[in-house]
């Protein structure tokens, strides 16, 4: 084992800017990976971690090219291979597990066909023994009932199962290196934990080396031995995972760790202003300097180098300074103000079912399946109710019902004691529509990609209010300010904004009608942790400033804890426990609540 | 830069796109200006010189009746272009509207509309066309409406499929939750997102419609003689082909160059909009 498995020397990847100057996305990265070891790459979205990972497969996004440096993976340079060799190389020695396994699998082919294809391409196995190998692989990734799975299409599997199938496919060629691109981001906590446990086991058992990209440092900690923290395309801290998790030295690593809400700890979000700023890659000094709270004069002038500091490498010149002024993490959750005991939203005995209505009116009756069973809750004005449950627990069905998009349900729901929320959206009055608004999970999907931000914000204004053009403009300006976005952004399209900014726009759009109740459907789950923190902060501010009442649905317990006053835990469509946040998290009574809290990393 | 301008720039980046657009523009310009630039009257007969080969005076030779083939070829695309351009527009408008509505509504409405579409598609268009022309005559308006109607049926399917891909997205859900009307959702929210696919489809439909129109003329149901038309010219001169190939050759080149041009343009358009993109990510 003389040669390292992977050796990256001064690698820079970038594109040519409008002025002809190269803009690096990945800047001067040096990395090494030994056989059988695991390395995590962590950083917020846009830091270049995925670009770096894909470059290891010899893949560059359109417009990107290698600017400098060398990559040697198993002694080969993937960037220099020709198409045919590259095809053998990918999936053979090196396999990638993409972020969204559901989208990586071909939707129109059965699992069996896809597995056979992977085996045909990347193993010398004869056709006859491929079937056995598939069963072996499925056993290895702990997929139950493989015979049944093979005949299904990808959409008929759960997210966790899809991820396992992708993993099995990646393992088909007995790769020496597994590249994982945020493999658990879309999964709920319990599934995520199971997949991570499986990955660690595989790494241990078969001595497969792994490069694991994630924005979630907790996830990295569960799998990897070493971690490299990336910021603006550069590695800012590199070392043993548990060391860095416990004692982060680089100011960015510290900020990253402190922006993750933790259970049982009062959540204080540090430096909310710095988070929205983009990552400038052209600074002559330290890239993190504009956001850094310990910034000194040398930081702005000179680019720091990755230097050895005790047990790790850190790219910061202020280290001794920082060690001296270690800021004690403080702050506590502000007591939420009570604005009278007015029930803004009352839901009584709500049951939601999915009817399979076909052509035949008689046959459908038996297929009725309840996804939500007799759920009741009330929310007082200005309070936030967190609705927590795993995927499939009926959270979203409740929201869909309240917004009037669910067809079959029973029960009562009253808004402001006068609007009946059981009427479908098409028959609701404008007054009722404007009082309750919803923010969706994924801003990529909930904003029309062909509509400018201005148009998106103007739509609800035109529907609910009679306003002149200048008034609309003023109102849009107010909304943009409320979600802390500059007015210039209103001319942009959603594709030109970052994930966090898009979610801010989605929130602004929901606020346009001046609603009393805001329904939030997992609105932070598609965002990375630091952006998530800033969105939570924004919601808190809005709640205080406008007396908004929130119904916040999430599978993420710490997030709910950071934001909600009351919480209700949903299990298979029923509320199994509810109460004040502190009470539930400190002394959970129901076994399901206990297991949920335990499952959080 | 507007979306359309950007698309145009992308189309023109490829060689095939340049050639395609150039051919299409050439034909459209020709159709507009040809009455003023043709060397002869398209109906004037040279009494003794029928079937004369190309000469300096008559570049394309003379046809069976001694008329100048070059003149008639220059003029022969006018009616075809007029009918097919408006026909395509009609097809796209009604096909898109019905298709989007069907895809958005779903359920029984969708089921019913799709079966109706299947029924129409099962009947050969040419027979339907001939039936309509036999009952209503072959005026330009009748041809436009009939072709527009028939070719819109295929558009319904495409628009429906594209809409199905969009309706499940949250922005449509968000619009519904806001209380937007069905037509606002279709036209303001969904249409801009399926516009690309529809544009490519329009170009393809146009070339098919041109072929169908020329076929009609060829069969004698399209343009009424003596108006010059490529399909008609080919049909009339076809029997003398071993003897005098030129009256067939020129209209054939004209028609195929236009259709090739449209196809190249549609191809480049599809490429530039990324609609033919293969999965490029490694797996």
C-alpha cells in the first residue's frame, strides 16, 4: 500500500468569467485517500464539493474545465481517459451514488433490468449467474424481499429502498472507491440513520474507500474517519472527524457547527447577517474574511495556506487569536408573547382518505384507505404548532386539506371562527383564501421557473387586492424587504437565486395576501443547514413582527424545537402525543416520540 | 436578453440551424416577392416550344403546355406556405389549449378526450381531408381550417403529456391554493414551461402539413389549376418524366429544400432547448 488510492495535487476547476478571467469553483485542493479509508467533504451549497466529487469521475459540468493541478485515482487520471476507458472506469473501479437515487434510476425500467444492465457493463459475470449476484447484492445492502422488488419500477419503492438499490448498483462492479453525493439528504431521520449504518458497515467490511459529500456535518460524523471542510472552493480545515466535530478551529467550521440546531440545547443562531452573503472566489485575501467574526488585517491582504496545526490542517492565520477569545455560546429561546387566547385555527376530528375513484362508482368503496385519522388541534394567535412525523405519516395530507386541495376527507376545520376550511379551494371566498396561505417544501418546484420574482409576488396581490401598478410595485418592495432580499432581485428568475433565497421568495409570496395563518410544509428540508438556520430566523422574526400564526410541518425534530411553541407528533395518521415543546422533548411519553428523539443524530 | 432572442441565438450557433433558418427565410421571402420578380407570366404559353429543355431564355425549360417552369416554381410555394403557416397556427392554438386542459383536469374528462383523440388518429388523415374537400370545396379557408383541425389532434397529445409533467409540480399546486382560475393556471403558469416542446412540435407539424398539402395538390384536390403549385406541377409533368425531367425536377427541389430547411430548423431548435438531451451524468 505504498501509493495512496487517490491523490489530488493543487486541483483547480473553474469557468471563464465574462471578463476573460478564470473563476475557480474549486481552488487549489490537495487531498489524499488511502485504501479502505473514508473521507467526508462538507460545506454549504455552492462551495464546490459536488464539483470536486464529479471531477474524480472525470465529469465536468458544461462550461467547467480543469484549470490546474493533477488527479490520480488508482494511478489513472480520469480527466485524461477517452470515452471508452472512462465508461469502464466509472462504475467499475469507481462508483458514484448520486444525491437523489429516485431520479438516478430509470423510471421506465424495472429494477431487475437496471441491475442486470449494471452487471453486464461492469462485471465479467456470465449472464446465467447475474441473477444470483443481484440477490447477493440486495442481501448486502439489506433490502428485504428481493424477489418481489425486482419486478417493480423505481417509483414503487420508498426513498430508502431506492437509495439501497442505487447502492447495490454501485457495488455491482466491486468498486475500490465509492463516491457519495449527499446520499441521505432527501431521507427522513430514521431511514437516514439506517442507510448511514449500512454505509459504515460496508466501508468496514469490504475495505471500500469512500468520499462522502454532504452539507450535514452530523451525517459525515456518522460515517467518515476524516473530514475536509470546504468553503468557496477551498479546503479550510482537514483532519480526523471526531476531533473537528468536537473542537472546530476554523471560524467557518465553528459557524457551520453552531448553525445546526441540536436537541436538548437552547438554540442560538450566530451571525445571521453573514449567512446570506455569497462566496466570493476572487478575493485576494481569505475567502471567508467577509463573513468571519475574527477577521484581522492580514486576512484581507494575504491568502492563507493550509497549515498543520496539532492534529489537523487549518487554513487560517488568526488561529491563536481565536483560541484566546473563544466566545461562550449563549442566548436562550425568547418567551413567546401571548396575544390573547383567540383560536385562529381549529381542526376537529379530521380524517383524510385517498379514494381510488375510477370509472366504476361501486368498486371504489373497499379501496378506501385512511391516511389521517381523527386529528384535532387548535392554534392560538401568534403561536406556532409543529407537526412532526416521518414521511407517510399524513402531515402533508392535513395541510392539503386545510388549503382546500384534498378531495376526500371528513371532519371540521375552522379559520378565525368564521371561515369553514372544509370547502374546496374553488368555492372559497377571497377573504378566506387570503387569510390562510401555504409555503411548500421545495422552492425549486413551488416557484414557476418561467416567472420573474416580481411576477410571482404580484400574482397574489392582483388576485386579492385591487391595486394600481405603482401600488403593486410598492407592495412587492415591502415584501422583498420583509424577507430581507434586495429589490434588484425582483427582476431575476428563480433559477438565478440560491435555494435559500428562493424559499424567501416563496415565503414572501405567501405573505402577500397578509394572511393570519401560514402553513409551512417541510420548508427547510431541501436547504442546507446554514440556510435553514437563516430561514428559521426569518420565520421567527416575521412571527414576532406580524403576529403570524404558523402550522409548521417537518420531520426534523431539532428544527421544530427551534421554532415551535407547541408540538404534535403524528404516527400513521394519528396524533400520538402533543403538548408544549419543552415538555415533549424533555420528557417524551409515547414510545414513538422517544424513538424519534433517539434517532436524531 | 429575452428568451426568444436567446433561443434564436442558440439555434443559429449550429451549422444545421443556420442552413435551416436560411432556407426557411429564403422561401418565405420568395413567396412574398415572387410576383414582382418572375421573368414571365406564369400562364403565358409558348405555342410551339412545349417540353423544351432549359435554355438561357427559359432557365427551367418549358412544361407540357409550353409555360416557363422557372416562373411557375418561384410562384408555386405561395399558396402552400399561406395555408400551412396559418394551418399550423390554428393547429397549435386549439391543440395546445385542449391538450393542456385535458392534462390539467385529469380523471374522466382526460380519459374521454384521449379516447376521442385516439379515434381520430385511427382514421387516415388523407381520407378525412378528401372527404371535407369533397363536401366543402377546396378554398384556402377550408384547407386552412381542415388542416389546422386535423393536425391539432396530434398536438393535443403532446400538450397533454407535457402538461402532465408540470401539473404535479408545486408551483401549480401553489397557484391552485392561491385560488387562481383554471385558465390563468394553464396560460400564465403552465404554458411558459411547456412552450419549448410546443415550439419544436410546431416546426415539425408545419413540415408535415406542407407535405400533406402538396400531396393533396398532387392528387388534384388542393390548388386549382392554372394557379402554379409544386404538388400540382409534379403531378402534371410526372408522366413525361422519361422524356422531359425538368418540369418535375425544379418543383421537387423547391419543395424538398423547404421541408429539409424546416426540419433542420426544428432539429436545431430541439437541440438548443435541450429537448433531445441524453443523460450525461455518469452512473
